[in-house]
């Protein structure tokens, strides 16, 4: 007999009971490929493995770790972490597992809220194996868990954490999804179908599964595909058309900066550039969040009282205009889009020994020959 019905009945009836937590590694036994993909993804990274996250979290507070609701959502003492009664613990699997497999696959509902949305986990019945949600039609059960397809899960699963976040002063720290947006687009781009069954034996001969690499800004090939760049020049004017093809803004992370470096090259020499020293000199081509607190500029947004962002919104196209020295036949214009995973300013607020975080990394380059 299948156990699907029972856990569903118990779902909202039980208050304190719960099935045992199945850690990430326990999935490897049957979902080898998915486990391997997940291990390379940023969802497997958290307080103990993501330097940038840990340094900012410690800077915000050495007592409370309220980042846990999204960065360590499976913690068995979540309330204690958020209120400062406990600290992240390296020997606790529900802490080191970060955005864990089990967590994502037991989200039952996502509630919209002002500061950030809330993930509601399915209550699992005690003494029964847990039910894991997904989107396979008619999924098979196994001796470790029941399986159930859940439409709420597929449509809303990303917006519990990725939608938006405001600080205590109502200042927006990030906003990546609009009110009506669902998760289907996110899944399409970030979890494309790849070959191999959903579990090792591929009992149902599905032949394909949704990739769990969650490629993003850290992948050199994938990050080229988010923005189109079109360049044209005539006389003293240069136009750059940027088109954001993604279903979220270009900047969805307050630590990041993305910027353009444009050069006009004549006979091998740079005769004009859109900035001299710092990319933020070009206010059109520098995309980032800026925060202030009591009139002064701040880097860490947690306590900011004001904030603004220069962004390229989902599906938005923007034309940037530049005045250049009279262009001539044979000139070359290069337009490069760069990302700094952590803005230069971050080094002032936290010491980052990993220079990969602040060093500008090329995302995409376009060359125009006149
Ligand atoms: C509402 C959910 C939520 C909360 C609360 C939250 N974050 Fe995040 N955080 C995210 C999401 C989603 C991402 C991934 C978005 C991205 O990379 O653009 C992220 C990414 C980050 C990154 C970038 C990671 C990297 O290395 O690329 C840093 C740094 C970060 N968060 C710091 C924090 C800190 C510090 C706190 C607590 C003070 C916190 N976050 C609280 C949702 C949240
Ligand atoms: C003993 C083997 C085994 C283990 C261990 C296991 N699974 Fe599964 N899982 C399966 C099988 C078999 C299926 C059905 C696949 C099918 O129908 O093609 C499945 C299906 C699923 C589904 C699909 C449900 C749906 O409705 O789409 C999800 C999600 C899932 N497992 C997650 C996990 C996670 C997360 C873990 C670790 C916490 C895990 N599994 C551990 C064997 C296992
Ligand atoms: C429980 C909260 C949570 C949920 C649910 C969640 N994410 Fe994330 N996601 C995060 C956090 C936190 C990070 C950043 C982790 C880090 O780098 O430290 C992140 C990072 C990412 C990244 C960045 C990868 C990179 O290398 O730049 C992508 C892409 C992503 N998530 C996509 C998704 C998609 C698609 C969904 C829905 C299927 C989803 N996430 C659901 C919390 C979540
Ligand atoms: C049309 C494809 C597409 C869709 C739809 C899409 N993304 Fe992305 N996303 C990308 C690409 C390409 C990148 C990397 C380039 C970049 O960040 O500029 C990216 C980057 C990201 C990042 C990392 C950004 C950073 O700076 O850390 C996160 C997190 C993310 N996406 C989450 C989501 C979520 C959540 C959704 C659904 C609302 C979504 N994506 C929808 C293509 C897409
Ligand atoms: C950030 C949330 C998230 C995390 C973390 C996550 N998954 Fe998934 N998983 C999904 C989503 C969303 C789907 C459905 C994709 C679809 O329908 O195209 C899915 C699908 C699956 C499926 C069904 C295969 C398929 O093609 O639909 C299995 C099995 C699965 N996940 C197992 C795992 C295992 C094992 C881990 C950890 C190693 C894991 N998941 C981590 C969100 C997540």
C-alpha cells in the first residue's frame, strides 16, 4: 500500500510531531546525479562555506543570525538562531546543509508578506516516512520517502526566498520578483532538463531530470546569456542598447555591481573611455544598490534608512548615449559588461582576502568595427 494519503491527512492536524530529517547526503543513495549537481550549486553554500555571506552576517550581528530563514532554513533551532539564543553550529547537519534538498522538497505553501515572504513547511507525520513534493507526474514511492506532485510547490517554490527583502526600517534590500510572478520562468532557465533519470535506477524510464546546478552569476558561460548588447556609432555619438532578457532585474543582490567598460580605439590606441578610474563615474553604465543611514553612505544595508538602486529591470531595454570624439572609419569600439561579486566598497566594511570577490570579472564583450 502507498502511504501518500496518510501524511496528507496528518499535514495540518498534527502540531508537534515530525518525521526524522533526511540530510542532503542521504539523497545520494538514489538521486546520485541530482546530488552531484546540487553540490556544485550555490544552494549548497551557506554560513560555513560562503565567505562573503559569513563576513557580512557577522558584521551585521555577532549575536543574532536572522539570515537563517533563507540561508539556513532547515535549522532545527531556527527560532533560537534568529533571536540570538544560539549560533550556527558546524557539527549540526541541519545547519551545514544550507538550502537543503529536504527543505525545498517539503515546502507546502508560500505566504506573501511585507518584509519577506514566508515558506510554510509540510508537517510530517511521526513514525511515517516523510512525503517529498515535486513535479513529476505520478511519481514512484520508495522505502525512504513517499512522493507527491504538488502544483503549489512548482509555481511558488522560488518566491519564498528570492522575491524581496526589506530591513527593519522598511528599506528595500532587494526585490527580484514582482507580486504576480510565479516560479515557472525561474525553473525553466535555472533548472533546464538534462539527460539521466530522476533516480539512479530510472525505474520509470523518464530519461531526463531537472538540473540542480542552478547556474547563475558564477558560471562563465551561463552569465553571458542574460543581457543583449547592441552598439552603434556615428559622428560624435555612441549608443549602447542593453536588453535584459531575464525575468528579474540585472541587480538582485545588494553586494553586487555590474558595469560597462566602453573604449574607442584608434590605430591601437584608446582615444576615449566611459570612465577614467572608477566605473561608477559613468552613472548610466554602473548598476548597483546605494544605501544611506542618517545622511551618511553605508555599505551594509541591514540598518540603512534610505536606499536606491540603478537597475535594468526584467525584460527592460535601455539606450545609453555617450558623446565621443568624432568617429572615423577604421575605429574600433569595445563594450564589455563586468560583474564584481562584491563591490569595491565592501572591502572598506569587511576584510575580504579572496580578491576574486572584488576583482571585476568579464560577463560579455561586444566589438564594433567602424
Ligand atoms: C528573504 C530571504 C533572505 C534573507 C532573510 C537573507 N538573504 Fe541573503 N540571499 C537571499 C537570496 C535569495 C540570495 C541569492 C540571490 C543572489 O545571489 O542574487 C541571497 C544571497 C546573499 C549573498 C550573496 C552570496 C554570494 O556569495 O554570492 C549574500 C552575501 C547574502 N545573501 C547575505 C545575507 C545576510 C548577511 C543576511 C542576514 C543579515 C541575509 N543574506 C538574509 C535571500 C535572503
Ligand atoms: C531509497 C531511494 C531513495 C532515496 C534515499 C531518496 N529518494 Fe527520492 N525518489 C526515489 C524514487 C524511486 C523516486 C521516484 C522517481 C520516479 O517516479 O521516477 C523518488 C522521487 C523523488 C522526488 C519526486 C517527487 C515528485 O513528485 O516529483 C523528489 C522531489 C525526491 N525523490 C527527493 C528526494 C530527496 C530530497 C531525498 C533526500 C532527502 C530523496 N529523494 C531520497 C528514491 C529515493
Ligand atoms: C530557502 C530559500 C531558497 C529557496 C526556496 C530558493 N533559493 Fe535560490 N538561493 C537562496 C540563497 C540563500 C542563495 C545564495 C546562497 C549563497 O550563495 O550563499 C540562492 C542562490 C540561487 C542562485 C544563484 C546561483 C549563482 O551561482 O549565482 C540561483 C540561480 C537560484 N538561487 C535559483 C533558485 C530557483 C530557480 C529557485 C526555485 C526553484 C530557488 N532558487 C529557491 C535561497 C533559496
Ligand atoms: C530567461 C532566463 C532567466 C529567467 C526566466 C530567470 N533567470 Fe535568473 N538568471 C539568468 C541568467 C542568465 C543569470 C546570470 C546573469 C546575471 O545575473 O546577470 C541569472 C542570475 C540569477 C541569480 C544570480 C544573480 C546574482 O547576482 O547573484 C539568481 C539568484 C537568479 N537568477 C534567480 C532567478 C529567479 C528566482 C528567477 C524567477 C523569478 C529567475 N532567476 C528567472 C537567467 C534567467
Ligand atoms: C532550491 C530548491 C531545490 C533544492 C535545494 C533541491 N531541489 Fe529538487 N527540485 C526542485 C524543483 C523546483 C524541482 C521541479 C523541477 C521541474 O519540475 O522542472 C525539483 C525536482 C526534483 C526531482 C524530480 C526530478 C525532476 O526532473 O523533476 C528530484 C528527484 C529532486 N528534485 C531531488 C532533489 C535532491 C536529491 C536534492 C538535493 C541533492 C534537491 N532536489 C534539491 C527544487 C529543489
